[in-house]
C-alpha cells in the first residue's frame, strides 16, 4: 500500500460497507489474498474410566464405556487468489473515523520539537524495517511507534542536522553510517539521562552500520558530533541550568575520554 501512496486500501464491497463508493475509472491495487479451507477431524473419545474394571453385564453400566465421537475444526491456507483493492483516495462518501496514534503521554524532550521548528507525526506501522525517519527538507519527524528510543534517535538526527549546519556542512552529504552512529549514540546518552539503558541496543544498531569491529573507532572519531548533537537538544529544552546539565557535561567528558 505504501508503494501505491496510501495508508488504507480495501475491496469494493468493504468500501460499500462503510458508506463509501469507489470512483468510476479508479485503478485497482492487486494483491494475493489467502484462500482458506476448513479441516474437520473426528476424534474418538472414551467414556468412563479407561482402566480395566469388573463390570456387571446385566446392568446398563457398560454404556458408560461406549465411545463417542467429537469433532475439531481448523483452517489451513490452501492457496492464494488475486484480489482487487482500492485506495481511500479513490473513494467518496461517508467520513471515516480518525485514529489517533500519538502516545497518551508525551515522551521526554517532546517540547524540543517546537523549539527546533520540527513537526512530529505519528502513524500506523505499515511494515518494513524503519520505525521512524527524519526528513530534513520538511523538518519532519515521522514515527511509526511510541517507543522512546526511536523518538530520541530521530530527534538526534534533527539536532545533528542543525549542528552540522552550524559547521557549514549538510546531513545529506554525510556518510549514512556516520549519521546513524551519531544519532544512535546521542539517543543512548539521552536515554541514560532519563533512566533508560540503551547501550546494548545501541551497540548492535551501530554495529549493523559500521561493523562490530569498527564501533569504538567510529564513535571516537564522531565524539565531537555526538556531544554537539546532545548540546543542541539540551539547549533547545532549556534545561542546561538543571541537574541534567551536569549529566550532559559528564557525557561530554566520557566521549572525550573515548
């Protein structure tokens, strides 16, 4: 659906069921829909005690020993068939309900977005690897999860972008592996400030971009950028006079020591 530029696609009858009509001439999106088949299994169930017992054949107690049958049902995928779907943008009719994907409680440093001139949007996760992204041309952070780690990571991308501009550089001109390493390292620092240990996940994430053997070397070479990124965020949050200022300073010392 994302490739077709929509977040909602349904069959013709599904759109009719919610009071919307597919426009004449609209082109369908074709998908492979699973075909299911019901399997019914008959199982013999023993009545009474399974253990051997002496019984009086002159009575009806032996009927308790008779076996009855029960059935169980399950569905299997027997194949696939083509199914036409239509984008919501190609329909007219009743208004659809608006779903809210924002977290019930704003994540730490949410106020920084406004200070940095960022727009933050939450949306339903539609699959894929990325759970969020930062788009420099639109000053936009798009999140497909309410996980704080993803928020800090994308916020760090935006802050890193601003720090690079102050140095006469552009984030889109930087090696992607370096930009990802800076964002993840800064997110790890931010997580530590708010009681979340992200070091294990961050190490694996950065390893995936630069290789496990190069993580330390890469972070050492990018320490100045990581510190600059965290400082941009802390300055925007206007918390440098609080206890977090000391934590930010400690993070800088650790980075310099590395």
